[in-house]
C-alpha cells in the first residue's frame, strides 16, 4: 500500500504530473491526491552545466582537446576534397595536372576527386581514438565528482537530472570543441591549397560545399562528444546518494 | 500514543551486508521512536552499526528486514521519485565533510534544493538570503566554498539543509572536521534551530559536546540499541560518560 506524507503542499510539484500517489489509510491529515515531483528546469540545467564547465575550464579543455584535433582532421580532409573538386570542375587541364602532381589519384575520366579509402580509414580511426579519449576523460571526471553527485542526490536530484547535466556539459563542450576544430581544419586546408594552387583554389565555386563540410564535421564532433559521455553519465546517474556520506574520497 | 508526534519510527530493523562470502550483520533488530522537535544523538563506536542505522533513517539505505517510517510513511515502499522527493522536502542532510558543491557559490548551494522543489528563482534567492542570514553568513553569499573556512562551509550546509523546511535534519558527525570552538558554535546553532523551528535533529556523533544539547542519546553497540538516555539521566551520569570517553 502506498502512503502519503500528511504535511505537504502541491505547489511547484505538479510539473509532468509524475509520481501521483493515491492516499491511503495511514495519513493523518487527508488530502485526496498528491503530486510529488522534484524538478530541474532546463534553463537552470544549462546554467549549472555551463558554470560547471567554466569553473573547471582547464579540465574541460583537456577533455575537449582530442575532439578538437580529430574534428579538425576530418574537416581538413573534406575541405581539401571540396577544393580539389572545385578545381576539377573548372575543366582546366593545367589544374588537373597540378592536382595529380600534388598526390591525387585521378584517372583520365574522373570528374571528381573523392577521398581515398585509405584516407577515410585514417579519419575514422582518429575519430574512434577521440571517442575513447573522451570516455576516459569523462569517467575520470565522474570519479572526481562522486561526492558532488551524491550530495545533489541527497538534496533530491533524480537520476535523470545528473544524466541531463552531464549530457548538456558534453553537448556544450562538443559544440565549442568541434566548432573550433572544424573551423581550424578548414582554415588549414584552405591555406595549404592557397599555397599549392594559388588564388584559384579560393575562387573556384566550392563555397557551399566547404560550409557543408565544416557543418558536417561540427555535427559529427558534437555527436561523438555526447556519445563519449553516455557511459560515464550513466555511471554517475546510478550512483547511490549514500556515497556522499563517505568520508574518504 | 502521547501527544508528541513520532517523526521517525524504526521497527525491528535488521541489516545484513554481504561481503564476499561472509554475511555481516550490521543491525540485529533495532526499535526506535523519535518524537518531533527533539535533538537526538546517536552515539556508538565505529563498526557498531551507527552509520547503518543513520542511513536507514535518512532513506539512504533500505533495511534487510523490518520497517523504517518517516512521518508514518514506510520508506521501503517508496519508488525512486518519491524517495527523491522525500530527500528534497522532508529531510535535510549535513555531512562531516560539509559537501558544499564546489562549483557553486554559497547562495547557489542553498537555493539548489529549492530549485529541485520547484520554487521560483526570485523567491528561492530571497529565502536563500534569509537562511544565510540566519546562520550568520549573509555577507558571504557570493563566495565559493574554497573561500570559506570549515565552520563557514558547515553553516552554508546547515542553511542548505533548511532550504525546504524539512521535518528532520540528519547530521552525520557535523563537528568531525571542525576544531573545538567552531564545533561548539555549530552545535549551538543546530540546537537553537531545533528549538526555534521545531526541526527534529538526528545526529550521529562521537562528539561528547553533543551530549549536552541532546534531548535524547541513543547508544548503539554491536548492532543493537544499548540504551536510550534522556537529558535528565545524562546530567547525572556525566562523570560516567567522561570515563567511557576516556576509555
């Protein structure tokens, strides 16, 4: 039989309408139906997650660094391909020769210079290594924050609040880290092509594709960041509040 | 039943932990009733089951057999949402290691439980300031925990524990990490709060200073309640307690 707390109000606890409990015999002050729900508004979650990153800035930087590197590599490779495609599409045989000289495997009938399977594998590998790095760093962060998480739970936080906070943090880190990585990768790619092919590399009509590549790399970065934090965040969310009571860290 | 309401009732509780192949009986049948508004200390050597009992009362752990009622609610019947609600609204926790959330200011720490309880943020800030004033830290609301001394951090923790006007405050060795005089200040503050606000304070402690302010002292030994003494009995037997403390 579920029982209720005799003294309580319902204000602020109606959201989501969860954990609705029928009253039963043991209550001393009858109240027909009571909604009980702890809440953490999304705005507040953002605030806490953002502050948490800000305060632990250096730590967050290290977590994000592998993501920045991997995403900038991805962005570098795809922007290079975009530029090469742009150059090929001009139909200028001199540029075609220049591309072949700089290492593109172009058969006579090729009209596009897609990245080679080898290159794709290297990109995928670097992204995998990056995810492993993120999982590692985040697991450590969770261990460091055991007491904080336990305390929050003692104060009434639900598992999903903790999960949400970690996901938001990872999402923000991912967005910034992947954004920086994608932009710097694109910048390096453009700079390299500028040096190799001269100003024609920048004037060929590849602008849209380059933007798309940068956006894609940023998206992949965000996804990987969130993917990497999933397991650590689950570990954190499942933690028992009694851990906060332990004296030794 | 007396006119005093019982806020915590522990009925024939046992707790067994499985450590590898060995079963450790931390509690071997404990019955306890704690009336509203009292200041109760749970005393006992480490390994006596004191912390286990304490965690049960706080809804942090569930008994192997027997029942724990908080405000006449059997906590083993509660699901995760209800337990979270209970921790948020009914119980305030104070820890030996203060456990102020490091990345938040004093005020943010105090308002966090109110946010969980669904209070609007202006109201929460207002109430948070009132509580910080109550514990004498109104001028330090913007400080981060590392800018506060141990005693000040514990005061923030007390303000935080009071955030949602809980019925019970659970204090686990609240003076354990504090020096003598600061510890005394914290004890006095707790005592005054219990007196003025009618909050039941349950404290697990080794600290003999705590005994002077306790309405009741529960002695735990070897997983059972050794004896329960009220304050009157204590004043008579101070010498004996000192002797025991010295032993």
